[in-house]
C-alpha cells in the first residue's frame, strides 16, 4: 500500500490479487493497494495482504494526506482466476474483487474504471498526480 502527495508511478503485477487505485481529483494525489486475499479472519496480524485491511488502510492514508471521501475516485484491477487446480476453483480472484466493490460502495467512493476477473494477469502503472493507469494484460506462458 502506498500513497503520497508527491507524484509517483506505482507499478504492480496482478493475478488473483487486486489493486485499487484511489485518486483525489481535487488535490491531484493518489495511492494504491495490492492485496492477496479478501478477508482477514481476525487471527494473527491484521496485514494489508487482506482486502478488508488494505482498503481501510488506503482510505485512512488518503485522508491523512488531506483527501475527503467525496473527492476520491477508484480504479480496480486484477482478480483473475489463475490459481485453478484441476477441477477445484477457490474463486479467490472473484472474492477479492467483491471485497473491493463492497468497501468502495460502503464508503461512497465511485469506481470510474476497472479491468477485473478473467483468467489472465495484468501489469499496471498508476500515475498518482494524474490518476492515469497504464494497463497491460499478460499472456499465459505455455
């Protein structure tokens, strides 16, 4: 999870993980999280590798930088189902996407762009001072 008032290009690669980019259209600042699993079960460390924790921490960080929720916009990426093993599908990607949608809806933060689900990974670069996201779908290696 990263957010800053200074301009940055934040890069990440996603499979079943999800990244949410938050951009403040008034202050022209942004931040991004990247989480692996949808929900922390309350045991052990409340790590931002869990969607509910990562989303909360990113919203709090943007608030500390001066953002108001009504000025935030979200872009959501990832959630592919690439971890399928034979006939078993854990739906981790889909569950990660649902977690992002739920928390954004609860916080009244609109999703203005997304590239989610499917079965291919993605590489994204988030430009924090413009809100622009460069996005590339990754091909499977045979």
